[in-house]
């Protein structure tokens, strides 16, 4: 997966990773896992697993962007 960030976003991400004591790559992986866990927690329990849809790249990027802004 390719992640395109502008200069300011990349600088903020690197600063967050520095304060967290991790690499930017690991920070993004952790953030993606958190988004996926939250999404799974929000899914209705009555729906069978086969009806759950995957997030598109655009949806995942939007969720990750919102997560990084928090």
C-alpha cells in the first residue's frame, strides 16, 4: 500500500513517531490496526462475517487521516 503525504503531514508523522519512540512505519501499522479494531468493534454482532465488507483504499486513508489528527 502506498501512502502519499505532503511535507507537513510527513513532518508531523515523524515528530509523533519520535515522541512515541518508534519508527514512522510502525506507527502507521499500529494506527491501521487500531482503525481495524475500532471498525470491528462497531460492526453489528448480528451480521454474519461473510457480509462484512473491506474498506477501500480511500476509506482507509480517510480513517487513518482522521486518526492521526486526533
